[in-house]
């Protein structure tokens, strides 16, 4: 499939009707409750048909290969990571859904649309998160990256990495202490993200 495919919230709503997802995908993508339902799903189907991303034959709808692959991961994902950061004045909101059979990246691009990328199943969860940290926290001035992981088998884990006005990095980590932060080196912050998102905490949702 293309490197990225743009999907609307209505198209995503239709895909989620194929099977009840293991995770609350709508909430994780910050899709409002009023943007779900039968009418929205019908609009999503009409859009997918108009874009030739699925076809209708004798009254039955068949998903195209690319869309079917996205739907399969969305409904079976047992790990989800939300990442929020700022690159200069621009906010970046990234969502990663992972299951033993695949991995997806959703990047909010405004007006209820998401740029969707199918990632290699064996790609470390931390890869995109560390890259986002480097983009947001390398430079001058204050900035921060907020990370949250949810799985089907454990409590959510939250992490925040911030750069202070003098360039120092601070890390808060709910897996260790949810009420305080500590000053760390950039290397230590990256290592902790790898440890949490690629280690045992990331594996509890399924077989990795």
C-alpha cells in the first residue's frame, strides 16, 4: 500500500463495524461520541466506495487489500500508544496500534482525518516515539512529549519527557512514580522509553 493513506473518522467508523475492537479505538483516536453511529458508518462506506478502496458486488461489500489490512489490525490490536508533542509551534498527535499480526501508525492531520501507515509487525514500538522525542526536544527553549500506553491486560502507563528552558531534560514515569519527575540525560530518557515500550510492559497485551 502507499506509505500513507488518509482516512476520515467516518471511514474508520465503518471499519470498526466489522468486529468489536479489543481496545476502545474511538476514544484512543479522540473521536467524539457524536461522530460515531450508523449514519456516520454509512457515510464512511460511501466514501470508501467512491475512492475505490472497497467494492460492492451483488449487494455485498468487499474491502480492498489495503483497507482490509488496516481493519484487521484495528480490531485485534491489544496495545495502543498515544504520543503528543510539539515541533516548534506545531502540535503532533501520533497513535500506534499493535497486535501480534501487525502494527499501524495514525497521525492526526486535522478536520477528522488521519494519515495511516502500515508498519512492519516486528518494528519496535519505541522507534517512532524516540524519533518524535528527538524532533520535539532537540533545539532551544521549553518543550515536552507526552506518552501513554494502554493494553488489554494491564493498567495504562504514562510518561512525560520535557526539556527545560536551560536545555535540561526531565522524565516522569507512572511505572516508577506517578507524582514526581527527575532530571535525566537525553540518552537515559531514550533508554527508558525503549525499556518501557519494548520490554515486558509492552508484551503483556499479547505474544511478541
